[in-house]
């Protein structure tokens, strides 16, 4: 009787463990964001995308599934793109010639506190609805602050003391700042409206959405979609090649099973290839339309970007030592054990800092989604 009871209890515990593990794996699948490591990840990037390393005081290239956290600074250069997905499934896209700093990033259950500082450039946002008290999603610059409750909008900061806000869906609260950085005026921007906010001038009349800006946004969106489709086709090709090699060494019965899998993969590849080709044609047509707009924007932002980066260097130099140490500690805490070891090999003086970190527990499992890079 005792043996039967023990067997039953052990079996029950195994079933519960499998069920919990399955639920855990499913929960971290969403949007490519790893819940164990950080509240946000770079889920796609193309071209030259960098983050500022406080450890070496240099700009380093971002890696696949790069974890985003407070005080991180991300820079996107010419002809490049970067997509960041947060744990609540909100997505921001950094267009070319853009730099942001993560001022605040805390997402727990239904509460989220996200504050981004746009140093220069263009940022596209698709923010999940904010329903809990005390939550906020804000994008700030020296000239204005933009707050949302869940919407689709863009913020552009390409000229000193001037910010453009475009709303595609929902409602956005815009606030103008004075020379001291205080918010002195607020207003609400609705769907299909845009406004230019100038420092030390009252918020002007809202206008119908800028068609040129709309075209550029559509171009960026299609460019990312094409890159993702292209990546999916290449991944399918790899899987097909692997199965074809496996079929050569398999028995007759196993070959039939493999052939069925291959047929399904061929169909998927055909569908994805057609979608990719259609997207490529659409992009080609759009490129002619937006080329002049992109060139004008690059020229406009060139001098502004230079002055911002000079101020950025001064700010980094003046950063107190204790704050710098705290930022480095937070960055190391978010990294997996493997990534930490790579950093230690590169910079042995980090060994002591890593040893003083809190145990990661579940983080050490390092469950990650496949790479999203073109």
C-alpha cells in the first residue's frame, strides 16, 4: 500500500513539474522577449546599430537578442534600423540616424514605467494599452515630453528646440518645456494629427497628418517586414537542406516521413517567397518616392547630430563614478553567464564586479528565442 501511494505521489509531482515547465516556456515565447533577463530586447536590427559601453567608454555593436535596460544608450547610423520589443509587447522602431537613452524601464505584471530620452532622430512607437494606475510610457526631449495611454505614433527630433509628433491611432499628450526643462504647457493630439512643438513658444495649431512623414513611416515598416520574410525563407532553406542530407542516410520508411515534412516545408517556402517578392517590388516602388525625403532628412540632421554628440561626450565625462559603477553593475546583471565570461576575457578587471553580483537563479537557464537578424 505504501509503495503504491509513493508511486502515485511521485507520478503526480512529475506531471505537475512538466505542466509548470511547459507554461513557463510558453510564457517566454511571446514577441521574442526573454522574461528572465530583461524588460526589453532588440528583436531585429539591420546595418550599423551600437550601444554605449560604460565599461570601456566606447560604442559597441549590438548582439543578437540584446537585452535593454535602464541607462542604456542605443545609436542607429545611416541606412540602418533597430526594433525594440518590451515585455508588455509594446514595440519601438529606431529609424536611421537616431539615438535614444533608456531613462526608466520597469515592467511588472500589468504595471509599466517606461521613459525614453530621444537625443536626436526619429522614433516609431506602437504602445500597448496602459490600464493600471501609476503606469506610463513617455518619450522626452529637451523641447517636449510625449505621454501615451496606448497608441501608434512617431516622434521626430531633427532640429534644435523643435519636436514633431505624428499620431496614427489613439491619443497622445504633448507637453512643451521651457529653458529650465519644466513642462509649462500641455495639449492632446488625436488620430491623423501632427504638431511641431517649439521651445519657448506656445503649442501651435494641430494639422492633418504629414503625407511625407506617412510615406517614410510606411517605407520603414515595409523594409522591416521584407527583412523578416527574407530571414524566414533563409531559415527554411537551411531546414530543407538538413532534412535532405538526413534522408540520404535514412531507411526507406524514414525517407517517406522525411519526404512528407519536406513537402510541407516546400509549400511554406513557396508562400513566404511569394510574399517576400511582392514586398520587394513594393519597396522598390517606394524607394523612388522617399529617396528625396530621406536625403533631405539626412542633410537636415547632420549638423544637429554633431552638436548633440558633442554635448553627449561632455555629459559622459561629468558622470559621477558611483553612478557609472551602478550602470555597469546593472548591465552585467542582465547578461547571461556565457556573455559575462566573454566580457571577462576581454576585460579581466570585471571579474571582481561579476563575483559581487546577486545570484541570477532562473536567469542562468538562458532560454532565448532564435536570432532575428538580417
